[in-house]
């Protein structure tokens, strides 16, 4: 082929990116295993949570060295590694794909965090993550919905952060966002629905508190002698907050924490004339 047409052909090939067929997809793996966006997982393929969102998720959950963070579908281990490295927590990543889990283990080793981070090869619907104080995830709306009953059975106060996807009608306690990602944060509420006998300051006899609950939203009726008043409140983990109207028309604010067995409430009432301790037990 004459030189001129050959040069034109090579130039065209370079412009079209054909001369050097480099793979455009980024390798998030290492020399042993190439990991790209979309790598097959069991219930969801692999994609990474951006570093800024990883940090914001762990900050929002207020992770400390006292925490045990479990990442459900851990991928290359970036969330458990960050939880241990930047927040001092112990962390566990559960990952179904053996080769992705092996990469995560190598990443943990390279970070020098083998003593604080464990990568478990397993299925998030089989492995026990009930010891977690913080659960993180980047899954799908369907998987979040499937996990929801398990998460709601966790210890009240357990913090949950999901990159990208919500939990349907379980409203988040906070929404978070970085420049290119969003996330959702929940605190597992205690189960306080039911019939309570409550001792309130300024009331001679125990009052009756009947509560309904939808996740962290609480509503019900407080019966003070002959009079019943509506209460609307909110749970932050095991701690219930509600206001009620006293017979004189003023508002009192109750903050009471459910005990671990869920049978008692212990807290305080704020009110100018009737402040003091609140005690409740299930009727
Ligand atoms: C979207 S990636 C998120 C990875 C990592 N958590 C992050 O935020 O960067 C989801 C991961 O879940 C894994 N996975 C999918 N189904 C799973 C299951 N049933 N049990 C455990 N891991 C699973 C996939 O292999 C993939 O690595």
C-alpha cells in the first residue's frame, strides 16, 4: 500500500480508537482479578459506592471504635475497610462472589487491617449479621425490601445506611447526598405498640397509654382519669418522644427509653409545673 493512504488509514484507526484496542472499562481489581462495573453478583451485580459517599454513610451513622459495621454485599471491601481505617470500628463484609471476596481480603491485607476487618464469603440472606451495630448496603430496592423484616428485628438503636435505595414505606430518619450519589439512614426503632401503664409527674394515679406504631412513628391515646388525649410521637431507636396536652391546656413532653426486654419505659417529663421522672410498664 502506498505511504499516503497507509498514513490516512492509521490516522483514522487512531481517531476511531481502533489502533490500540485498550479496554475502556476501569479495573477496580488487582493483578490477580480484574473487577469492572457490572461484574456478576448473586442478587445484584457489582458497582462501587464512591469514596465520598462511603465516608458520608459512616459519618451519618456516627461510627466509632465501639461499633461493629457489617456491609451486606461487600464487593471489594471498601466500606468495611473505611469503617476500620478512618473510624476505628471493627467491620465485617459479607460477599457472595468468592473471587470478589478474595479481592476484598487482599485489599484488607494491603490496608493492614486483618485484625479489624473480616470478609465472609456467603449470602446476606443466610449469614447472621445480628451482632452489627451499623449495617451498610448498596443493593437494589427489591433486596432492601426483602431485608427490611430482618433489619427491623435488629437491636433497637442499630443504624442502617443504604447507598442509593430506600426502604419503601419505612421512611428514613435522614437523607444524605454527595455531588453524585444519595443515601438513606435509619435507626432501628424499639417495638412499643401496645397497652402501657404510665406514672407521670403531677398525676396521682397511673395513666393508661395505648400506642400504635408504624416503624418510628407512634400514635395513640393517653387516658388521664376521665379524660383521654391523643398523643403523637416518634422513636429514635429505643427512645420514645411524645407530647400531650395536660388538663390545664399546657403541653408536657415525655422522653422515655424502652428497656432491653421491651417491657418497661424509663424517662423524664419536661413541663414547667410538673417536671420529673416517668415510669411505664406493659399492662
Ligand atoms: C452494588 S455492589 C456493592 C459493593 C459494596 N458494598 C460497595 O458499596 O461498594 C453489591 C455486591 O453485592 C454482592 N452480592 C449480590 N448478591 C449477594 C448476596 N445474596 N449475598 C452476598 N453478596 C451479594 C455482589 O457480588 C456485589 O459485590
